[in-house]
């Protein structure tokens, strides 16, 4: 196990050094281009260097932009799914709280808890299970615990 951690540590150090070197090279290209444009006449070398800098800038910017856009789209979609599941669970829990003898609502709440297992932490699932198993006197407290735990995930 320690060998694996050392491998990741070494890989991380090498990746960070490579990344810093890449950004340093990119910075040097821009700095050198600015100095050449300010002091020397425009030559073929300066034009080629400016094109290389432009291409690198466009590709790096496009790559990071797409990566960021993809990550944000995934977060938004996950938020939408969690919101819809939360509303459904709260609706079913409210109906089950008002009518605890209704087995169909209990079965629907149990079925919805499978989605809760996929998209939420285990605390929420445990709160739902405790609510379903709770006796009549404890149901109100357990209901508000479910609402609070789901509310934390929505904010």
C-alpha cells in the first residue's frame, strides 16, 4: 500500500513540475514576443513566434473552457436531479405522515429511497428508513429530520 502512495506522490510531483514548466515556457513565449515587438523590426521569426503563441493560447484556453463547461453542466444536472428527488421524497413523506396506514404510499417512499441511495449521502437514506419504521409519536420529529437533511443538499 505504501508503494502505491509513493507512486502517486512521485507522479504528482512530476506532473506539477511539468505543468509549471509548460506555463513557464508559455510565459517566456509571450514575454519574448513582447520584447521583440517593442525593440526589433518584425521579421519572419517574430511572426512565427506570435503565431505559435496564438495557437497555444487558443488551444489551451479552449481546452480549459470546455473542461470547465462540462464540469459545470454535470453539476447543474446533478442539482436538478437531487431537487426533483427531494421534492418527491418530501411529498411522499408528507402524505405518509398524514396517512400512516396507507401501504401504497409507504411502498412508493421505499421505491424513491432507491434513488436517494444513488444521489444523496447515506444519512438521508437512514433518516427515511427511521421515519418509515418510527412509531406514531416519533414520526413528526423524524419527518423534520428528513426535510432538514434534504434541505442541506439543495442549498
